């Protein structure tokens, strides 16, 4: 019976993989059908009443619209405004003054700035905003989205000021500082190799590392060391944020110091280079000089304000607390003890980003009519992405409330003492279903910690493995892929991204499983 339940519960996921990877079906269609399959199974096999199945789907749609889709629209609105006002041209010029080497800009924008966005906001901003900027600089959209998805796997546990780890602590009863330390240990290896993989994805193989091993190592170490120390000795709220700040400072200074060297033509950002000279298939690194500071601040104003507003509304108690109090809790799922859906109307990343973007747009010369035009254009261009994400989250809620998700994990638990090898895989499946590290920790965190007690391992260790798997699974989550594609204006190409990113997801899952299994034999975790 357990095997049959597992197979049937996997049907919506199998369909998604088949539809996206083999049938090359657009994401919004494939995910809508997956939701229908989940509803049918919930009603017919798991015997969840129609009203509860419908409520679960409604809960998923509402949760998708606010705050997930709101953040995506906000990020894309910001990007579209920079194009409309011409600020992106100034941003491109400034970045080229740091380096005309695309690999270096990947380290600064995707690795450094992306991790800052993950630490402060989360909800897809770490993929959407860096990817949009990089594509505007002339980067290949497919490689850019794949690279951003891969490197966004590890910082997920500390994203949104530590919400996924704090949530894991709440459902397992394990102190958040202990979980934070265990996550830092279990993710350390994958954190260190991620920027090297990113460069290889961008450059088409290991050859892309030639000439940038030094700066890649600087970017890796300057992020990982402070991240590890903060996670181990302070807690889960600031590892991404402080690590990314150190990384950005060190990487930019190193890049400026190394200016003037030759950059292979295949890696040079020709569109951003402006007045660089091309010689013998090579391009000189570095532009004529840094742009005027006042103009630079004006062009970057939207992004600067996003960072400032997110930091203030997150870290300053007398601002954070009253804004966070403006919320509505709605009981959608009709069952005693079911958590209410909470809508934060002001202090949520999407709203903060839109406010910052509007102010930045005005600074760059946009009027109210321009702001409205760009916002409406952004909504119209991304309706398929909104439908995709609504259907994915609805499917996740139906599977959760009906018991399908529980039945998937129940079979994997039978692996006994070898369970640590598959422990991250459970997190991967959870993130594939939900697209969220926080939701995955809610689904499987307690189960993982209880299983650890049964096989004689530290509950905090397998809970950390779940958090790691949740980040890895976001690589192949239809929700995450849809966010990346929306950012680079390529909706409907989910099969292309899934084809490229799956191998990295498998690699990370295997490495994660080995680390999870072997490390307790070596260290007292």
C-alpha cells in the first residue's frame, strides 16, 4: 500500500518533469494540468472532500499572488523602469568601468549582489534582479538564468533574513542557532564550489576559469568565511547579507586592481565596453574611467533605495514592528489547527521594492504616467508567469493537505541507516513541489528530525540536510524557473532551462547526500 501511495502521489511531479522536459510544453499549461491531476487524486484516491480540496487550491493561489508573484512583478517593474528612463545605459557604463570581463561581472552581480538580495528579500529576487541586469548587459539569457538558479541553491536557508531556518526551528523545536551552525557545516563544500560552477556555466566549461581563478577564489572565500562565522556564532538572520557585503567589497577592489589585462573576446561585454579597443581577438579590460558619481547614484537609485529600504524595514525595530503589524490573517483551509494565511500589506519585499522603484524612477525623470505605463506593461508581459506560479503553489497545497506529500516521504524513510544519503533528496522533492525553502522546512523538517532520533543521529543534522535539499530543489522548481524566465523575457521556455539545470541539481544532491552521510562519522555533529 505504501508503494502504491508513493507512486500515485508522485504523479503530479512525474507529469511536470515529463511535460516540461520531454513534451516541451509551456510552463503555464503544464502546471495547470498538474494542478488538475493533483485535485483528481485528492478527491478520488485520498478522499479529501471537495470543499477542502478547493480550499487548498485557493490557499495556494492566494499565497502565490501575495507575496510571491508580487515580488516577481516588483523586480521586473524595477528593471523595466531602468530601461524606460535610460538608467540601464548608465549602469552598463559603470559596470564596464569596473571590468569588461563578463566572468567578473557575473561574480559581482549574480554571486555578490544576488546573495545580498537573497539575504534581505528572498522570494525570487536573487534570481530575477541579477538575471535582468546581466541580460541587459548582453549576457546569454539561458546561461544567465541557469547560473543564477544554481548559485541561489545554498543561500536559501539564510534568505529573507533567516526566515527558512527560523521556521525550521519552530517546527522541529531545535534552537535556531544550532540549526544555523549545522546548515553552515553541511553546505560549506557546495557553497565553495558554486562560484566556480557559475563561471563554467557562463563560459561553456572549465576553460572559462583560465585567467579568473584568482578573483573567483576571492569572491568565494570573501563570502563563505564571514557567512560561516556569522551562521555559526550569531544566527541565521544575517549570514547571506554580511557575507555578500564582504564579497562585493573584496571582489570589486580586486577587479579594479587587475584592470588593464586582456580579456578573451568570447567573455568580453562588448555592449558595455563603450570605447574599449579590440585587438587580435582580445579586448582590453577596464573602461576609460569611472562615471561621474552624481550620475552613477542617479542611475543606480532604484537599486540603492531597494537595499536601503529593505535593510531599514527589516533591521530597525521601531520601523519594522509597526509596519509588520499591518497585516491580515485569513483562515482559508477549513480545518481546526490549520495555519491561517497571513497577508503583510506593507512590510513585504514586493511592496518595498515597488515603492523604491517608483522613487528611483522619479529621480531618473519618470512621471506618474510613465510609472503607470511601465507597471501595466510589466503585468501584461508576465501573465503566463503568474498563472504558472499560481498553479504550482496550488498543486503543492493540495498535495500537502491531502497527504500526498507525507506519503512520498514515508517510503524514503524506510532506507534506515542509509537515510542520510537520501535525506537531502526529500528536501529537493519538497522544493520542487513548493518552490520554497520555508514551505519545504514546514513539510518535512519535523519528519527529518524525528527520523534522525530513530536512527541515532543528531536531529539538527538531518534538519539541516532538509534545509540544504530545499535550496537545491529550487533549481528545478517550475516556480523558480518561471521567475528566471520572466526576468529575461523568455516565458514558455521552461523545458530549455530544466534541461540545463537538472544535471547541476543531481550533482548537488549527490554531493549533499554524501556529505550528510559521511560527515557524522568524522565530526561530532
